[in-house]
C-alpha cells in the first residue's frame, strides 16, 4: 500500500486533499433502462424516443434485464456485494430535460454494495498499489439534453438520451491526489471496458464524474467538501481537484469557510465556479417507485452473470507475469486496455502457431515487438491499434521470420515499415526486396576477410587493445552485406578471425 | 321486444349472436340515449357515435360471415376518460390535458375492442380521478339521474371518481362502462346509482395507458347493471400485460362460467370496526339485509376483526397524494397538453403558470399534500408511517381470511348526497371512501352490488371484499345478494 505524498503548500503549512468520485457510466445495452427505445449515440434528435421516454400519460416503466445484468457484472468485477433484493426510487425534480418530472434511481436499496478497486499510481511501478473503496453502484435513468442554439429565444429538447441506463459508481473518499484520482478513473474505465458494461467514452459523455474534494491538515477530520458536477475527462478531473484544493486552502487560510455546494468546471480556464449552495439544494422527495416491483435476483441469474465475466485486468497482468514471464511493466502496458490485451493475445496465439512453440516461449518476443516496434510505428502514423493495417496474423508472420533467423531484428523494422505502407505480408516483402538474412558461413567469411584486409590499421589498433573497434568491424561487415547477414554469425566469425 | 337500451351486456351479446337484433341497432339506440341525455346529465366529455357504429357493423359483418364473436361482441360501452384512446381526446377531466389526443390505446380499452365492444364516448370523471362526487371535473359535474323522492329535485352526485360511468349505466346511456378504482372510485359511484361494479385484485387489469393517479392503488374494473355483466366484462379487461411491471402474470379465470349463488360451505365475515357510531340507519339496515341474504344463500356468517381499519383513511390520504404528486409532475407544458407561457417567461414561470391554470383545486390540494408528506424531515413521520399502516391493514385482512371467505360491509356511509353538499369540506368528502379504502390499500378484489333504496328512494350498495385473486368468490356472493335483493329500481327519466 502506497501513501500519497501529495500536499498543498499553504501559508499555514501542508494540506492533505481528500477526494471521492461519483462516476456515471452509461450502460452498454441495445435499449433503454425502462423502455424499448434504442440507445445508439449520434442519432437525429428525438429519433430514439418511446412513449415511455417522453412520459406520455399512462406510460409505465418496465425494467430492461440486460441493463440490470450489466450492472451486476460490473459489481462482480469490482468484487462487490450484489444485493439480491434492491428497489427503484423516484428522485423528483422539475427540468425540461426530465419528462417524467422524476428520475428513476436507487437511493435506499442499491443493486450493488461495497466493493473495491486496486490502482497503481506510478505506471512504471505497477506493483505499488493502493486500494480505493467503492461504496455502491446503483442503476438510474439518464436525462435528455437541452439545446440552446437552435432558436433565438427558445430552448429545444432532445430526448434521445432520456431513459438510457446509467450506473452510478460511488467511491469512498479514499483518494489523496489528482494522480490517484486519475489512476482510479483509468482503472475503472479499463474494468468497465473489459466487462463490456460501458464503453468508457468520455468525449461522447458515456462516462462522466462528479468530483468531491475537501482539504484538511494531516490527520485532522475531513473538511467540508464541494462537489464539481459532470467532469468529462481524466485530465479535467485532475485539473478540477488541483484547482479546487488550492482554492479551498486559500479560502480557509484567508479566514473564509468552505461551503458545501455544487460547482461547475470550466475547461477553458481550468477553474471551478459555484452552481448552487446547499441552501438552494433540491428536496428530491425520494420514495419507492410504485410503478415497479422490487428487483429480486435469483442464483441462476447471478451465476450466469458471473460465468459471463472475462478475465479482468489484474488477473491478466498477473498471468502475463507468472505464466508468460513478461516483465511487470510490459504486463501492465499490455493489460491496461482491453483492446491491447485482446490484440496481444491474438498475436501470441498466431505467433505460437506459426513457430510451433508454446505461447510462453514466444511471449517475450511478441510483447517486446508489440510494445517497442508496432506501438511506436503506429504512434508515428497516428493510427490506433484497433485500426492497424498490420493484423495480429501478419505480425505473427513477421515474428516467425525473426524467430527462425530468416531476417534480423533490424531488417524486421524495415519490413514492418513496408507492411504498414503496403499492407503486404512479411514473407512476401522479404522475398520481393531480397531482405533474407545471410547465415551462410562461407559467404560471410569472405566478407569478413575483405573488411579486415581493407582496415588493417584498425585491426592493428584492435589487437593493441582498442576493443571498442569490434563494433566497427561488425558494422562494416553488415554494411557490406546490406544488413542481411545474420548478426550472430557475423559476431562469431569476426571473433574467430580477430583471434 | 324490450327496448334495446334496457338490455345489459349478456343480453346484448346473446341477442346479437342469436340474430334477435343487430349490433348496429343496439349502437344506434344507445347513441340516441347518449345524445338525448348529454345536456341534462353531462355524463360524457366526448361522444363517439361513429366509433360505436363502426364496431357494431364489424360485429354484424363477422356474424354474417359466420365468424365467432368476442366476449363483448356487439356491446357498446362507455369509456372513462382516464383511458388513453387512440385518436380520441383523453383528458382525465383536466384542463391541463384538454385537446390531448393520444397516439396509443390503453391495454384495457384495446382488449375490450378486441373482444368486440364498441365505444359510445369518453365518460366524465373527477379530475385525475380525485374526488367522490364528480364535482372536480374541469368539464362540469355529472348529474346523477337519480332524484330524491321528496319532490325537491336537488341535483345529486353520481359518486366519484367514476361518476360519468355510474350515471351513464344507470340512466341507460350504455349497458356497461369502464371505471377505475384507487380508493373506491368504482364502488362508491356504483352504490350511489344502483348499479354493480367490481375492482379486481391489484394487477389483474393492466394500468398501461390509464392516466395515473396513485400507481400502487389504481385498478380498472367494469361497471354494469348486474353481476353477470361485470363478470363478462372483467374477463375481457383482465390479463397479463408485459408493459405493466405490476401486472399479474396469471391466467384469467372464466368468471362468468363460474358464477354460482350457492354459498353453502362459505363463510362471510362481518367486520365489527365498520359498524360506526352514528351510522346511517338505512345503511345499517341494508347491511343486516345483506347478512340475511347471504345466510339464505347457504353461507355461515361470523364476526371478524379488522383492528387497523380506522387508520386506513389517513394512510390512504398520505400514500395516494404522495404518489399523485410525483405522477402528475409530467404535466409541465413542455411536451403536450396545456402550455401557459407568459410574455418573457422562463422555464420555471412556464411550469408555474401552466400548472396553476391547468389543475383544478382538488388536484392542487393533493399535489400539495403529497409534496409535503414526501419532503425532507417529514417523510418518515408521514409516508413511512403510512406504509407501515398499509402493511398492518393487509395483515388484518390476511388474518380475517383465515376465518372467512369473503367480507360483507356497506360500500359507502350514506346514499348519494346533493351536489355542493361537501364541496367546501374536503374531509367529509374524503369520508365517503372510509369503507372502500381498506380493500384498496390491501389490493383486494371488492365489488358493490345494489341492496335496495333508502327512505329517500335512493340506492344503497353493499360491498363484498375477497381474498387476493378470488374475484370468483366476490362475484358469487354478489350474485347471491343480487338474486335476493331483487333490486329493479331505476331512475325515473326526467331529462
């Protein structure tokens, strides 16, 4: 367990920051939480609105089992208690984006109880972890969206999002720095994406956070917190905390008091401003929704949820280290995003097949190539891994050529570039470009002899003790053979020739 | 041949099937009655004679083609204007929904049309089903076809909230009508007008497409001339609906076929808590008559205790307004219905203006009560406490039904009162539901059957409450009373 050393330096000394996050994650499901309307992002305004979503008179909500299933699976993925008996409550307030005049949510009896997530604050040191408690996950309806730019004096309402299922994932106030909050969000997003219960796309608003921040002197009671609503990127969440913590310290040290209030983050200035204070807070008049019966889950349903869970990032990372022999860093990089892990596992499977070896024997080669070669090349081209023209199958073909000595690692770099350019297979490129590695001892011996003869002065210096010149001879030999010589053979023959 | 409008559901269904008359003739006869009574009784908000004729012709065509007719084949009915009807204005008798024309049909009304019924029109009611006299309707109160025998001709209340339904059935404007019952809204108006009405077990009839008042209590049911007609119509209305999460996933029994007035082996419970101090003497007498009739039908009659009865009405007037305050939040002027947008108004101003203009006084009163009892600091003292009372009431019934099969009680504490009598005193108005509300809170099937006339010549009803899902037991006890009461009175036509 690592302890955060993050502190705000105030005039009166150091201040500790206490952070809790309420993350709203849009559930991946074809239809909404209580209606059959579609949930796809980007549809024409009001094209995905059922009579229920528009709260027409006499319309009734019917729970969508798939949304419940996704929330239960998410709860299981954070090792949380799943409540077999839960209930929906109405949260009453008036707003034009809320057709029913209430949001169906879960206040008194949430679907998911206590759980936890392990985060690693330092990417380079994935073993140094900290556990962040999760208080609960409840399921609720999203609201619609107001559009203020369609008419000079009127606002328009788009109800496409109205009724879409959200999971509200409420953390304990266990985070102590912007970095921890960032790590928590990234880890949570990774888990959601592994589980497939939320796409984690913060730009499209399918994941957003309410950021609770307070400050205190080390060891003191929690201070009064503020809640900054609807922050929609990891970077903004970190900026919110940074700004809010400093603002609170300045306020307290100049004799003021932090008031419990709701604030808004302005991405333009990186600052927060007050939205409404506790005094103006709504009285939501929560009460059990009489249109819905309590949600009772049976063992078969829970078993089905559990069986449908994939291997989760922590388990995968440990397996990569223990069974595949990857370094903690590589294992961390490959498991941080589900797409990367999937890509890697396909590459590993194909590579093992192509080389006729068990996966553990090709894992390091595959991991190193993916992380240091393909990631870099794609990065330069600005292409995401999912869209890579070099597929895992094609990557495995390239790895096989390296593995059996057909090409050297440096030639492989050239081949990869050509593959990315043309989309052709590695073997075809090696054949066409004549890049096949020369391992024939005789041919290499002849070149070595010529290199040594041409550089008799350097040979003399080498023999006189300037051993660093060995690299020069290797380079000259490789250059003479257009890089195609097997470097191991070149090394051996040079050592022999130089005695 | 009797006049067609004197016929009930079974008689029309059978007569059409046999070819004694056509469904179109029936529809025309009732259409004429509807039109002739509208100015005097104001039972309908909208008449739909063309719909009645179209449905009747469809039934006649089916018969001509030799096809089977539905359970309600050829029967025109009135539809309480709380049920959404596609293409026909649906208002809940509120200004806020005036002009609202749904693009959807409520499950219950659709089932009735599928069973061969036709629509004579949308019936008046208390606004959002909140009221016991029909005086809260935005479209003017319904006037009962009944008059006291004192020659005073004071306009009487038809009961509420299904007052359009009760007036129309008793005045022969329709052979049957739909009602909804949240705290007595089928049973009390049925009692006031000398007709029969049953509220089935909560969940029997889908609530989908019925404008919500209090979701945990609202339940649709039939209002008709007699028990058999109610059984027939309830069969057509009931059934599981996946669109209503509180709908009962159970088969619909063949209630009509199961009708039997032989109560041998049955035990009837008489709840002593319902016998209140200062009870109306005629009501008390009709209750005693009911006991005698049920004994005559073979039942054993015992005293039972429902100890928490006196807490039922206060609990109801917390729970129902609480749910209503939330259910009615959707009428905000944004998407449909009335919008009052004063010059330069913002969103909050629009809400305030729209809801101030759109809701009637009684609706506002209940929204205020409901908002209050749910608000922070009061929730536990009111809402939580009321839910506990509700549980205790249910337990009272569960315990009672270990001793008896059905419970007999008066439907309402008095016969129909004159319009205006209670309008300025909401508490005495609320007391009308004192006998009806316990069964609503417990979700039990309960019906009202006519028992006789009081000394003023006005009908009195008896209420039968049954076990959950035992509509048959309730209907059978109702039939036994009906056969012995011999209630044949009908309002003298003065309109």
